[in-house]
């Protein structure tokens, strides 16, 4: 059984180690950053635990500039738990919080060429937002996260909005 709960400071070491398993596409943050997420953003940073093992984690934030948006920064599922619905559980938790706040969308980005992430996001109901070019069947926006940081952008509209 997998239990999903908000990130707590005592779990930040486990999350940091889990995030390292997401390389090269997910780069782990520092211990201080995970502590900050646990203290200030825990309701949108769920972790999934199964029999004492960190099965997955999502790091997401509600925008302060546009409070109707929630940005999902990282989602990593431990290799032993992949293809078992853990990513869906994590994102369902983030989605429920966002809906409770009246947000209109969740969005996230992925590096061009990350086929596994592309398939996951589409399976979970996200749509690949049109970009300025296509890479391996993915719409990609050039320089989305700064110069040279091209990203495929995905969004999931909430509360029946289109």
C-alpha cells in the first residue's frame, strides 16, 4: 500500500536521495531547499511512501504572480515503484490542492527528448502545449527557462476550464 502525505522536514533526506535517481532529467536540489519546500510548500509537495520506502515525490508551487497556476517542478518515482500509479497519486494530490484553491491549471515542463516523461504526462491528462518547433514528436518552446533551456511544456486545465 502506498500512502501519500505532505512533505515534512524529517523526510527531506529521503526526498533528496530519491530525486538523485531522476537524473539526468531531474537534478536534485540542496537539503536546505527541500527543508524550505517542507516548511513553506508542503501541501503541494506530496511524498508517496510504501512500507517505509520513499516510493515517489512531487515538488510543486502555487504561483504568487498568478495564483490560478500551480507549477510542478519535479516528479520522481523510485525505479522499484514505476508503472504502478505512483505518479498519478502524487499529481492527484497536487491537483486536489489546486482545485481547492480555485486554480485553473497545473503546468510543468520536460526536457526535449524525455520520452518517458512525455508519455506519462499525456497518460495523466496533460496536453503538450504548442511550441515553436517539434522534437521527437514533442512540441518544444525554445529558451522557455532561459537561454538554451528549451522545454516541452504541458498543462492540465482544472475546474472544467478549457
